[in-house]
């Protein structure tokens, strides 16, 4: 499974580099037509970027909710128990 994912990532990286390679080739020969596979890969790249952006936004929302929950729990622990925190005064550095 991991090998297939790795292979897919490598193919994706190579496919993203194809348009840059073709730009260099077009400078040397302007008459070469664009292959259909490159057009397909560009469309797939655009769709993948949209999906990746949505996934990252959702992950961000989940992390923000998790952060909010942890902050609320810490605040509640501080209010209910020891106001100095979980460690107490003995673990804090004393200033002379």
C-alpha cells in the first residue's frame, strides 16, 4: 500500500514538472503541438489542488476546535483546582 502511494506521489511530481520541460522545448521548436496527456494532467492537477485546499481548510478547522477544547479544559482545571496550575508552587523557580 505504501509503495503504491509513494509511486503515485512520484508520478504526480513528474507530471507537474512536464509543463516546465515542454516550455523549454517550445522555445527551441515552436511548431510542436501539445500532447493530450499534458492537457489531461493539467486538469487533474487543478482538481487535485482544489481538493487539497479543501482538505487543508477542514484540517485547520478541526485543529482550531481541538485547540479551543484543550484551552477550555485547562481553564476549567485551573479554576476548579490549584490556581497555580497543575505543577504547583514547588515546581516554579523562586525569584530572590
